[in-house]
C-alpha cells in the first residue's frame, strides 16, 4: 500500500501567522480524485519499489552497485522537489524512505541525488562547457613565506582512549579516542589544532577487498576504520612548527547520524567540545592527563584552530558557533563552561546542510575541484553565507584546488595507504568517455600524494594566520594570487570576503541592475535562475538547499554579443570605499573559456565617474561532472578614482564594460580592499533553533500546536523563515526580526482528529540567518502521528468462473475506509492443476497495461510478470481487479489462473487464501 493523504497547509495563513495575525496552518483532509492507478502508463523506474510491513510503507530504491558511505546526503527527489532523506540499509545498496504525505502522482520523475549528483542514472558523457578543452591555470607567483615547509621541532606521537560518552538522540555511546602529535621540547604554552574527520564507513574485515560496514561498535571479525589517523601528515607538519595537534575519532556518530535531523552536526559539535573540555581539565590538572598529553607542551586554549573534513567541517563550524552562542541544553551533549577560544576554522570539502556559517570566526574552506562526494561544493556557503551576518571583520577564504578529489585529504580514505578498503571518490565508468579534468592521469588531476601535501600546506597557512597572527601568509588565502611552492604542482586559486574589505556591491538588498540580469541562485525557472539546469556542470555559489527556490541569493548575469555595453550595479544606498586601496570583484566565467575582459568603473554621488582599469579572467578547468563555475577574485586600484576627485565615501554605482567580442560572466559581489586583517570580536547575536514536537492525531476535535522555536542569545537580528508545504513540497517565506525570548517565529498548525487510517504528517519550517543572527538547528516542526489502525484487506471473488470473452473479477475490500490512498499488490500465480490461461487468452492491451509484456510468444499467464498494484482511493472500501479474456476458435478444456495478495517482495501473504479463476470454452 502506498498511502498519500491530502493535507493542505495554507501558505498564506502561515505567513500571516508570522506577521502576527490569527491565521492557521491547516491540516485538513480532502477527497481529491485523479490518482495514479495501476493501469496508468507510469510505472516506477527500474530499481524502485514500494516496501514496508506492518503499516510502515516505504519507497525503496536499490542501487545497481554499492553506494559508498560518504558525506553528501543521499536524497530522493521528484524533479526539483525534495521527497526526503532515505535510510540506508546495511548492504550499502538499498535505501528506504517512509512515504508519509507523498501522493501517488508525486512519484513521477523519481531521482536519487547526493550533493546534486545523480546516483540512479548514468551521467551524460563528459563534454566541455566552453569553447576549448580543459587547460591548467597559469602558475601564480610564489609567496614570500611558505607555510608548507616543516618547522624545527621534532615531534611526539601517541593516543588516548577515554570512556565513551552519550550524546542526545543517539542510542549508542560515542568513542572518546584521539591521536596526538605535538612538538617535542617546545617552551611555553602552544596553540592547539583539533582535527575531525568526516563521514565514512566505520568497520572493515581484515583481508577483504571491499567488506566494510556502517556498524558501531564493530561486530566480531571486523575492526574499526581509523579515519582519525588519516591526518598524521598534516599533524606532523603543524607539530614541527610548534602547534599541539589532536585528531579525534567519530565513528560512533557516523554510524548513527542518518537518524539525526541535522545529519549529526550538533553531535559532532558536542564531541569536539567534550575533547576541548578534557584538554582544559588537563591544562589545569596535568597529572590527570594521558601520557602523550603529559609529554606534549601545555596547550594554549586561548588559541584553538578547528579543522574539519566533510561532515566534520560542518561539525567544527557548529562547535565554533556553540562556543560563542550556546545551543539549547536538551540538544547539547556538552553542558560545561567554555574554557577555550576558537580563533579560526579550516573546512575541507565540507557539507553545510544547515547553511549556517559562523560569521565572526575566521575560516578557510578548501574546495576540491574533482570532489566526487560533496560534488556541488556547497562549502562555498561558508564564505558567501557570512555576508551581512556579523561584524564583517573575520576573513573567510575559499581555496579552490584544481584536480583534488574528496577522499585523498585523508590517508585512511586513500587506496594504497589505508588499512581498510578505500577508493577514489571521483568514480569513473569504463564504458563512458574519460572525464577530461578529473580522470586519474589527466593533466589537471592531482595524485594522492600531491593532493595531501597541498592540503597540509593550506591548513598550515590557516594556522599561521589565525593562531600565530603572521600576516605574511595572508596572500595565500585572500585572493591576492600568490602560491605556496610546497603545494606545487597543485594549482590553487582563492577568493575571500571580510577582513579589511569595506563597502560591498551586493546583488541582494535592493540593488538595481541595468545592462545585465539580476538572477536567482536557486530557482526552478530557467528564466530566473542564474545557471540554467541544462548547463553542463554546476556552480558552488548556487548549490541548492531545502527549498526549490530561495529568496535573497542573487548574482548579476552578464551576457553580450558585442563589446561596449556596460552593466551597472546601483546599491540602494551609496557605499564607502574610503581607506581601501583596490576594488576586489568576485567574478566567474564559463569553464574552459579564455580571454574575457572588462573595464571597471565607479561613479560617486556627484556623478563623477572614473575607469579604474581593466581585468581579464579565464575559466577554470571544468566538465559536465564538476562544479567549476566558481568566482575568481579580480582587483583594480582605486588610484584613478582618487586622481579624478571622486568622493570614495559616497560611491553610488559600479560598471563592468565588456571588451571581449562575446561572452558570459557572473558577478557575485565587489568590495573595497586593503591589505591585512582586522581584530575579530564576535558580535552579540540572537540564536534560533527549531525543535520538533510529535503529537497524536486524535479521534475527534481540532487542536492547534505551534512549531517549537527557541530564540536565545542577545540582541536583534533577521532570519528568513520558509514554511514547507507537506503536500506539494513548496515553500512560502517571510523575513522575521528575532530577539531572545520572543515568539517572533510563530507558526501554528491546526490538526483535526478522525478515526480513519492515515499517515504521519510533518509540518516543517526551515530557517536561515539574514542579518545579525545565527541559526543552530535550522529545520523542525510538528509531526502528527496517525493513531488509527490499518484497515483489514481481503480478496474475494466477484466473477471467478466465466466463458471465453468474459471478464474474471475479484474485489479487494477494506473493513473501513482510509484517509489516504492505499496500494495493495496482487500477483498471478501458476495454476495448481489443469490448463493455465495463456498470454493469448487475455486482452492484449490489458496485458501490456498491467505488465508491459506482449502476448507473443504465447506462454502461461503467470510468466508474464503480472504483479499489479491496486489503488483504493481515500474514502473508498474496495476496488475490483479484472482480467478481460478473449474468445478464440480453438476447442480447449477449461483453463484457470490463481490470484493472491502479496507482500512488498511479491511473496503471497501467509494465511491468506489463493483464489482461482476459471475460463470455460465458449460453446
């Protein structure tokens, strides 16, 4: 049975509720028609089926081969709509999603995706998205200081293994295991770098080539995969330079985070802060510390760097947030004081499901150009998403590493280095043309050793800038176009926001655009979206979130067929570029294109205009499989504006004038730039966390519940609240001002009780910070549980003995009507005795509609794949299954067929009768 209740949540009413009016979100049943029937020409695609037992119906997809346990979230979708996040089975191939409110007609166009990448369909053959093939970017000039060079300290290495801890929402305790690498003989307190790995298989069977599991703890014959040991190379480099390092294990979270609504972000934060709390204890009471900690210099917890890979990146981001803005106690796995200060984070190929970066903690985000796991490079939002949130003084850097994949930053995820089975996450199909950018051996693809060395270099650069305050490494991170020779031959490009940038020509916030198109980062309408869905490849700046469209994420889309037509961006208010040396623009062009040129001009409030200079940008190496539409930082001096007498305190517009013959480009933003970094002090901000309340439907009456939202912290801020319609998946949204202790986000849900069997319903909201606010748990709502018994289903004959040309009929009956569509499978079985009806004894169109088979060659009807799902609409108590027969001129004995109710695997239900239908020869 598929069940699909008609629940209508009135978005207008919900938005009115957010504005303070008494409108209600309605949870009301209706009786619409037009359902997908068993005879519709819309069967589930190959690999899909309906499963579940004992009233728990599921949409099931089985992959043709194992889907490795990774960091990107596996999602079921119908087109642009997110159906939900399925539960993985232990076989690594089967994924199950409770159908809940999904209507039958919404199961068309099913897709399985992970970070925007299709898992259930063969990717298109790789092809270039520009006018030329992929080419390596030019090598940048060397920086004056190279942080990838080892320091002068020898190192000491060891581990600690403490008692496991319990974390909210997880049944199994999580390990407190870590590997420490520290400088030997270093005087005084030393900064601490904590590293957290991402989501990976947790256990392996020694001697096996591919036997890995997601269990925890590991069962007999299996060993834990030591993912936390995969960063020893990075730890040794940092320790040689004087930093104490600790890499912590999180297998217990990886084994359970599929159950967590936030994919384990809060649990990882709790684990990180549990370890930091122990280090704070050991600093105060050194004799209680493990042996390796006693051998290390005392850690300076006022200077902490958090490094996270993949889901570990989102985890350390949440730990930085929780250290500044405490989470709700019921959700938190750490309750003690904050005795450390996070000075920065390094996020390697990270997820950011919550779209909630911490604006006032500096960050460096490594984006692997050949990431086959978090392939949409959604971690770009750790940069883009900080604009306008906090003080704007923290540097947020994006580091795009051409040819790097997801796994090779961790040696325990790298074939030939890992103790457990491992693979290249940028998987290639030998039956498809080789990807020109990312196939191993391509000129642009890095080897595992090259990639890991480059990654270690940029982690060390972040440590040197954020912990040691050495501004000489900043040009490696902030878009200044310098390289670290230790990272050679990797081609690494960077851009940034924050630090000493000022002004800000942003497409959002009421800016007016002429001569170009103001486009939306996420929108299903190609005329509105910045990047047409048919465009080969994707953009990290436009990675999708919880909704099919988003408000307030925009860019400027320039397209020209002749040079000279200026695109102008005019902010709502004039901007100040006073104190800046240059104007820094973040612009991207289609991958593999070359020679795109612009003149850059600004105009002040007195209409004085100056052309600052010209810029040129080439596209990154890209293919249909990469997210290479990524903005590069381009700078022009402001000296021409000063010479022309412009008032840089009141700049009213920015112009880009194409000088190349034809082209396309996207402007993300532009800022006044000055060298150096600013002192960073976290703003006092309100924090929003969305909870979940589970309620019973009840048998009668109407009850109103409100989605639980906790607003803590200090000050006022703005968030955008998306109200998700459980029926259509679409979302209305509203900008809301929040303050601690208020009920500004007030979303009531009205639930009407009944005695008809239905399905659980989730009425959810998703919240995103817009200005001067942080969001912890971004999604939650009211879950209304069905509390009525499933109807008893019986199969009985209506006309089970007919002559040739007649119609065999059985009735599928319910003992009570349901409030949802029910789908029940029946199967034609071989005759028990005598002659069996053949494929030529039934109407050929009926046979095609029901099974997809043709009558020829003639064979027993039971061999024609007749496993049919019958729909019983809401409010109905039965449906007929009919078999129209045809009359022939052949004299023959009576023929029969058998029919049975089955389970979701096509096996006849035990204890249920198998019914026989007989067709007599026409006299």
